[in-house]
C-alpha cells in the first residue's frame, strides 16, 4: 500500500488533468440532467470539437519549440473558403479540392515559418499579421457571402460514420470490435514496455498500480466504444484523430526530430551548440501547423456544410488553451500529445456543457479564459516549487 501511495504521489501532476476532466464531466452531467453523456451527444461532442484536438496537436509542437501561432483560426477559415471555391464553384472532385486546400495550408505555414525561423521576426508578430491577412483574404475569396452546400463525399470525414460490417441492429458491432482490438493492443504494448524497462533496470510502477492502470484504460475504452455503438457507431473523424494521435505521439517521443523539438524549447542556445538545426526545427513546426490548420478548416467546413467569412473565430484560443491545459509549459520544452487530447476534451466539455445549459456566449469566453489562466499559473507555480526543492 505504501508503494502504491508513493507511486501515486510521484505522478500526481501527470494525473491532475485527468482528474480535472473527470470532475468537469461529472459536474456537467449533473447540471445538464444527464444530457451531456447521452450517446448522441457524446458523438456530437467528438465531431463538434475535433478541430480543437487537430489544432492542439500542431500548437503543442510550436509551443514546445518555444513559439505559438495566433493565425490558425484565420488560416483554417481561409483554407475552408478556398476548398469551397474548388468544390462548389469550380466543381472539382473532392480529392482535388482537399489536396489543393492542404497544399495551400502547407504553403501558408512555410511562408510564416520562413519569416520566423530564418528572417528572425518574432512569431507573435508574424502570426498576428497572418491572422489579419488571412481573415481579410477569406472575406475576399467568399466576397462576404456564405458558400454552400458541399458535395456529400466532402463531408464524410467530418460527419460520416464507419459502416457496420456485421449488420448490427441495436448495437454497432464493428465499433464494439474496434474497442476490443484497441484494448488488446494497449495491454500488449504496456506489458512489453514494462518488461523492457525491467530488463534495463529502470524503475517501474508497482504491479498493483500497473494492473489498475491497465484495467482503468480498458474499461474506459470499452465503455466509450459501447456508448458510441448505441448511436451510429464510430465517427470517421474519430478515426482521423486516432491516426493523428498515434503519428504525432510517435514523432514527439520516438524520433530524432521530436527530441530536437524538445531540446530547442528547453534551451535553444544549448541545442544549437549541440548540433541541432534550430532554424529547421522551428520552420518544420510552422509548416506542420499550417497543414493541421488546413485539415481543421476542411473538417470544420465539412461539418458546417458551408464556408463562411466568420469561420475559425477564436480557434487559436481553443488550440492554445488545449495545449496549456494539457500540461505544455509556457516557456517551452514540455508537453505531450496525450496531454493535448485531455486539454482539448476539457475545452470541448466546457463548450458543450455550457451550451446545453444555455450559458451566455460572453460568460463562456470568460470561463474558458479563466481556465486557461489557472492552467498557466499552475505551470509557473509547479516550476517554482521544483526549483525551490
């Protein structure tokens, strides 16, 4: 029992936001009289807030590298507008429309990244200018009007669902099977990881804590997929998010580029002296951010089934908040993709819960701003305590 207590005490910071997320979910479940966790609303929560998670992953890499991007909302709106012109006005096929839109996002990220990494203009100034420029260009492209509707196949990623290959009636059996398979993969990977650490003589959590963690993860996964199976099954945007999570988690934890990103954010001068090409790392961070802003713009316009001049307003706040709430450090060098997912879910549940309750939009902004401030204060306080210790 003492080992369990010590292990828990040592990882309290790691679990803090998980507990906060659970608290917020339970609170809104009570305040909304059970509406928050209805199967249909859980699916809506995923689809409605997918853009936060997509942007949050890109924003995390920028923040870890020691910068951030204020233009993501405007870039997402601009890419959504251009994709609407391609798909609706020019009647290009969906693959061409999406491909061209993604290329525009990458080009925007490369342009901003060049000024930041090589011309040495501060990221805040470049991306603030980008926020204004691309918001104006969105107005120009759309001529101040809304473009709609999109072709059906354009909307599959944002509003579609995986088909049920087993012909379930009341339950989406394919979704249940996916939950079981993912659970099996998680158990296998965690067990192998634990064995490898023990062979290398590294410290591992007590067996009871390890078993509790595995059981908790499996339980959450299967309850979650069961809940989705009660409605229409697995949303396609959730599959996209899962693939992106796996890719960016691997990038940030298992690759040389990932280590360079963290090294640069921790101490840019030391990283440069160690042979890290800090300019290239920073350039990559913003090219990647441009790509993810484009994906978020396509997902958002697909869900809305329209490209509007005001799309993307406030997206940068949600993305930055997701990263900071999820544990990213305001001084760079610290943060995880899993943390961004948790932070994004916190923002998503806050948005959804307050909307269900009919909370005024102004109060919603005030509450989200307060949550962001508390997260950054917690980061600064934790660092000061660590240094003092």
